C-alpha cells in the first residue's frame, strides 16, 4: 500500500530513542499551540483507545519474556489500527492538529532495524493497518542511547531501574534504535526533521517550533 497524507488537519509525530524527551516536548508543543488558540489532539502509542490500552498492557508487561518480535509487530500495529480509526483519522478529517507520541516509524525501527525483522515488511504491515496514513511531519529527537537511558534513570531516581519490557533490552539494542531512526530519516528526508535532543529543553522546543510553525502557517491554522 502506498503512503498517503491527510487532506484536512495536520498530523505531526515525534520519534526517537527511549528518554529522548518525546513526551516532554509534545507537552511543550501542545502548550505552545494553545497559546496560538489551537487545541491539538494528543495521542499515545501503544494505547489511546480502550482496546489499545489493553494491548499496551500485554506489550509492556516484563513477565512476557517469551514474546516473539513478530508478535510484537502485530500487537503494535493492531493498537495503531484502532488508534487511527477511532481517534487520528476523525480528528484530521475535522481539521484538527494531531500530535502523536511515536507512530509507524517506531515499529520499523524497534522491531525492524533493532529487532532484526525485515524493516520493509514491518512498514508494509503497518501501512496496511493505518490505511496508508503517514504524518505530514515527523520530528526525530536524536540522542545517544546512553544519554537517553540516563535521563530515564534520573527520572526514576533509582540506581537500578527495572523499566518496562522494552526498556530492559540491552544497550546494543538501544544503539541500533538510534541508528535505525537516522537511517529512516535519511530515506524520507522530506518528512523528517532531525533535532539534536541533547540540547536543553527550551532549545529543543525552539527547534521543534521553528520547524512546525511554517507548516501550520501554510495551512492557515496560525498567523
Ligand atoms: N532536553 C532535555 N534535557 C534534560 N532532561 C530532559 C530533556 N528532555 C527530557 N528530559 C528529561 O528526561 C526524562 C525523559 O523524558 P521523556 O519522558 O519526555 O522522554 P521520552 O522520549 O518520552 O521517553 P520514553 O521513550 O521512555 O517515552 C524526563 O525526566 C525529562 O524531564
Ligand atoms: Mg515518553
């Protein structure tokens, strides 16, 4: 299935390794949009729907050590299919801005580039799941695996954090995640904007805003 872009609202996703600052920056972006009188729809992946939240519990439960990568791919894409159908597509059709904390690219990278399944096939399955919908813009928060994981450790304020099932994977895996995101961004340079997420919070926010603002102005959503 060929990717397509929505025609109504604006669809923005934020991607990047664990601890890059995605959730923090999305919150800051949402606040900024509110200052401009725009109420954005924020989603979280996996989850964001009643069915998706149930799938999320299975995916992140540390006790499921036997889960295969293919099972992961299908569960993530199932949750995403539901999120697009119930939340994202209706919001875009009604002209709203949708901010998504991770989307298809996370599957391609985590289960593909880092998880050793075929990235092309994962993308294909996901495009089928979401009816070909891809973001208008994807912000890649680029950070070294160690630095991202360090931030998460600090956040929990403990020396030996348990973390969820995805976070417990080895450092080598997280390095492949960072590499994978950069590769994907170079393949789809038009859609991606790479931002140095090692900068301080405000600097990262400014870089995101500089990228997103013209897009919203183009669509006459802000002045
Ligand atoms: N630019 C920054 N400088 C310093 N600390 C930061 C920065 N961005 C985020 N943090 C801190 O790092 C931690 C992780 O941030 P956040 O939860 O936003 O990352 P994330 O990318 O959403 O992580 P995850 O992949 O686990 O969802 C938080 O404690 C946050 O306050
Ligand atoms: Mg987060």
